[in-house]
C-alpha cells in the first residue's frame, strides 16, 4: 500500500482484481489442458479436483473462525463486508 502510494480502497481494489485475474487464468488453463491419455488424464483430474477443494476449504475455514475477522466473523460471513478502518 505504502510502496505503491495507494489508499486502503485502492489497495483492496488492486488485490481483488489480481485475485480475479488469477482465478480466471486458472479456470482457463483447466479448460485448455491437453489430453495425456488414460490413466494420466484421470489422475490429473483428481489432482485438479483436490486443488479446487483445497481453495474452497481455505475460504470456508477463513469464514469459520475468528482468526481472520475477529469477533465479527459471523457478520463478515453473512454480509461479505470487512471493516478495515
């Protein structure tokens, strides 16, 4: 934030955009993945599914405990808004 001389909102917008770009790129790469033949394709799909579950699990975990959002974790989970000020 300070290094790039950004406001808090600009920093959050930057991180949000980068995250969206990475998720889109990941999904694009999954769609374009070439075939290596069986059983390699099946193993690759299992690995990709595991990676998808890991990311979903991390998000679920972050919204399940107060470690990241403090005492307001239930409010953040319900409203998807984080007060950073």
